[in-house]
């Protein structure tokens, strides 16, 4: 005897969440020719929204929590974490390690695979070779496409050994 299909989930469907790991600011104090705030505002946020996602970055929230507690909370609830690795920022790598450890799907974005640490250089990345944020017409669709692919099959963006079944995208009762 076949079991009946389970009843459909009730409640509003929530937007998937994208949390972005990246430095903040205009990048003038770094050795990289990259304005991080513009990358976020002109490329990453629009790409996430085009993929139907709610996009957050650590400096978006005005809570009075310690910054790392806030970052950990966002990583834990994110459906996808985007790690912007161009600056080789140690905080971003630390947060990426936490993301991998808890089994969250990740999209890695970098300007040069050769400059990445050995233990993540072999992973799939969205590689670009120009920090010109005015190339929105190239970057936004490319990142949107990758986010949609991860949403369709999130386990493909999780390190082997930490994959787990993901809950459906529904609001909590």
C-alpha cells in the first residue's frame, strides 16, 4: 500500500538568505584596487536580489551584539554564504572556515586563484580579473546565475563530509 503524499507546508514561503563575507569600506587602506562597499552595493547585493534572495552583510545590522556574534548568527541562518576573497582578509577566511565547518553552501568569489591559500584554491570559485565595478553587466548576471544554481542544488556547494539535509524554505510558525 502506497503512503499518501504529505500535506503541503503551511505558512508564507520566505526568501532564501544570502550572507556576504567581505571587508567593509572603500579599500583605500589596502593593497588591493578594490572598493568593497561599491562591489557590495553595485554587484553582490543586486545579484543576490536578482536570484530572489534577501542579502545581508555584517555591517547592515544595527543590533548592539558583538560583531562576531552577529556574523555567526547570520552564517547559521544563511541559505548561501558568499565569501569575497579578493583582499585575502584574515577575518573573511576565519568566517569561511566557520561556514564550512557547519555545512553551509558557499559561493567563493576571487580575483586570482593563484593567490589563494592552498586549502581552498582547489575549490570552485567565481574568478574575475577586473575590479572595475562599472562592469555590472558582466558581474551581476554571472553571480546571479551561480547563486541560482546553488539554490537549486545546495549540497553541491558544501564541502564533502559536512553535507546535511537542508530544511525547506518556509517561515517558522
